[in-house]
């Protein structure tokens, strides 16, 4: 069969392009992998280039293996000598071949992230650096960020004592790596770039060899990767770049969507081919995605279409609370499964990892098998297990496993030798680690004694507090919150810790008795048990939208579509933040083949309190003719009641007599002539001084005097 059989006109044009650099704008589900691999096979078959003259770059080892497998299926050739791989894999290959020129030992070792962090800690200790001021993870992020920008320690910004100290640590770290003959992941690319930059003979050799450079997921390249590609491109070579600027969602990892526009300019690209025919989704889903993404101004532009017909309308479900949202979703999943849809063909997407907790609870209660794709279930997450260990020690100081887990987390200067001595003392005295602490003296005894005293203080302060308040208090006093607040990438972990407060609040709501800490810990242990479906089982797929990129499902649920959650509130503080959030929503929509559900809740638990939400602006950006609003249904599953305030405030609820007399209540949807639709989130004052706080979504929070507010019910 011909290589070119069954290609659509745009795919055919891309595969058979003349020898010029080209940009292929490949929309979701448009067959980009097929185009990329067929292009390689066509170039080889037609004699344009030998297999050794091709360099193909992608972002995952899985994608690289798939490319090689497809090429082997199309051509009777060996792919062993072909340079097809990830940026890091290809740079490793280059450095192994030229280790002397790169200043590396022949058998240099590659550090993963954990190894790198360990080395950073050793360097900090050797330099007598105060880790309270220069946390190891922050230093690690600083070093990697500089390397990904192509900067050595000597080139980093040093404008005050603090930044100069960071640069000194970076320099010491690089020196230690060189002494030990190791490189981290960021170093692979930077060292490879420097090798090609400084060694003209090598650079010209590889420019002459790689006449055709093909790049997958071009929108995900960072600045240094783009510069590396430019270095390898000589007068006789061309770049075939495949990507989708509308699916650029990894700015937090350094991806620079602007590389696509720069590529057009720098390489004088005359051939921009748009792959717009989608082979995945029905028309209504694609029309919704097109309408949504058209609100982004910084895009190269394309319009997805399909020959598969319009299909079903998108379904929008508005829930009263996040609990209702989760339980309704569980019921709908059961309905879909009864109607013949395999659970593995259903994807549940959320913006933030912390959202999985309430969903997992509902699925567990309904007996629905599920898997968390690309991540851990809520109660398996490291930070949650740390928090539960503190709670277990508050409940019982005899819990040695909990003691060992958190005695030096956050770090308190309690090392392995101190713990060995403590364990020996406990064994000799036939007692718990906690009770053996007084037997140790010196520095170790003081540090361990301070930890035991903190646990005793937490236990005493927990007396008389409601369960959610115990969790809240522990998170603050244990140092867990401060530890993850200091981490550059600690936002997800903080959200998970705060979600644990919600888990405690929901537990209290659902229990008629046994609402104490011990009962909650037993409940957490049960939910953390082996309830996740095994590999290969027919299970519902849960994941963040970021993890869903590249996947597809027959039916997709996108949950938590509320202002501040999706789009995320942090996007307001970033230059391209809202456009990236919209691209993320575009990715979420285009995961669905036939059926798409968009869910949001009027009230959502946050930090143990209820937050009143406005529906996401993204729902407004989808044409009304494409959607069907679902009437909330009464589920047979137990539904949690909304929490109106924290457990402490519940005993003395705030009132607003005049607001009540006029018919307003917290949580009510209202319309204002100037600010539009909003929801009442707070109230204060009485008589003529009464006022309401209203969340107007993109217009922000407003305090309005009740007497002059001129509100109407939504």
C-alpha cells in the first residue's frame, strides 16, 4: 500500500512538502503523529535523505518509541541508527559521543530530581548556609531555571546580597557536580548547547549530517530548546515543526508558545499548513472548542471541523454544592455504564489535584471502581500522609510509624544517627519512641524533646475544638503550611492540605455519632485502602486537565467550572495567565469524542468554609445553541448539606436583619445594572449601614451599600 494512501489533502500537502522549513499547525485529533511519521518514511523512501540524516525530537520516551514503531511498519529498514528521541535523550547521546569535548568523564552519571535535591542539601551544608533563608527546593528551582534560560552561575542576576548568595550556591553546586562526574536533566541540554556553540567542527558536522530536523509538540519547547534546534540547523537543513499553539499549557514548566511565531520569522517560513479536520470529536464539541479559543488574541488561528456530524449537545449541570456535583457525577457515570459504556471510556477532569478528594469520596461511597491517572489518590499523597501522621500523634503518642514519618519533617536537625539511638533506647526500655525521648541527652535529645513538646501542645490545644479546626490548627502549628508555602512548586500540595480540612468538615456532616479525631483517622485509613482499580480493570479515569493532554474518551466530565477555580485565580496575576487557562479549557473540551459534561457548583468548600461561586466565564464563551442545561436531579445517594461557616462561627451565625427583610440571603444569585451577575458571599451591618459583599466574577468582589445597591434576583 502506498505511504500516501488515505491522507486528507492537508495531510498529504504536509507529508510531501519541498525541502523548506515548515510549520504544521496540527489541531487536536487531526492525525499529527501520522503526518510526522509518514513524512519521515516518505523522505527516506523518495531518497531525499538517508535514515542517518534525520533528527526527530519529541517530549516523551513513549512518543519516541511510537514514532519508531510506526516508521518500521511503513518501511523495511532498521531504525536503530536513527536519532529519534526526547531532547534530554538526544543530548545525552551527543554528550556520550563527545564526552571529552564536553568536559565530562566517559561514564558520567545522570541525576534525577531526588538525587539533585540531595546534592543541593550537601552543598548547602558544606557552605554553612542557613536553610531557613535558602531552602533546598528553592535553590534547586533557581539552578534549573537558570540552566533552562541558558545561564551559568556567573551570568545569573546578582543585584543584592540575597541574589549574590544564590549565585554562589549555584556555582558551588556546579563545581561539586563536575568533581563527582554527574549531570542533572537541565545540565544535559545546557552542556550540549555549549558544546555545539563553542566547537565549530562538531557543529558543522551535525549540521551537515541532519538535513531534516522534525519536531513534535513544538508549542511545548522552551527558549533553550529552541536555541539548540537553531544551532543544529545549517544552510542545507530544514525544520519540520508540528504543534498547536492552542494546546500550549505548560508555561509553568518553561514552555514558550512564542517560539512558534519566532520560528516563522527566524526561518522565513513560507509553508504554514493547518490540519483542521478532526477525527476524534463530534461537531458540537469542536464548535464549542473553536468558539472558546477564538477569545484568545495571541494565536496563529485555525478552525477544527469533522465529517462525523454534529452529535449531541454539550450538557451543563449546575449543582448546589461540590458534594452534590460529585454525587450527581457518580450517578450519571452509573447510568452511562448501565447503558453499555465501559468505565474506561469515561474521563473525569479537574483543574486542581485537590478537587479529586470529594470526587473520590463519592465514587468510593457508590462502589464505582476508578483510577487516578498520572497521580496519586488523595489520601496517598505525601503531604496528606504527613498531615495524617501528625493527627495520629495527637490521637496517640504511641504511634511509632507516625512518629518516624514526621519527626524531622519539616526539617528539625534530627538525623539518622539520632533516630537510631532513639530506636535502641525504645527497644531497651520496651516502650514507644515518644516515651524514650527523655533518655537521650545532648543536641539530639533537645531537638527530639522540642518535637515531643510540640505534639503535647497540639494535643492540649485540640481540646474543645471541632474536628475541622483541629486539622486547621495542626497544619499551621506543625510547620507543614509554612514548609510548602516556601516551595516554588508547593501550590498543589498546599491545596491538598487545605482540602484535608474540607474532608474533616464533610466527615462531621455525614456522621451522626463518632465525630472525633480517632473516627476520622479510621475513615481516612479506609478510604486510603486498596479501592483504586487495578491495572487493566474497567475503571473510571480521574485526572487533572494537564494530565489529560494526548488522551481521549467517549464521554468526558469537566468539573469545578467556577471563576477562581477554572480559570484559576492565580491566572489574574500572570501576563498570559487567562489565555493559558483558556487553552487548558480547550484541551479539556477536545478530549471528548461523543459526550461532554460541564459541571459547576454554587458553593464549594475551601479551607473548611463555604465559598460562593460564580460560573466560569468559559461557559459564557460557548454558544447557547450548542449546550443543554440539565435540571438538577434528586440522587438516591446521601448528599452532604452545605456548610455556611466554620465550625466555630456556626454557633453564632452572622445576621443582616434588613437584608433578610428585603429577601436577600448569603449564596443568592443577583444582578447589578453595572457589574452584571454575581452571588452574595457576605453581609454586615444593620439598618441604613447594612451592606453586602458580592462576587461579580471577572468584575471582582464588591461591597455595596444595601440601601443603594439596586439589585435584582438572578
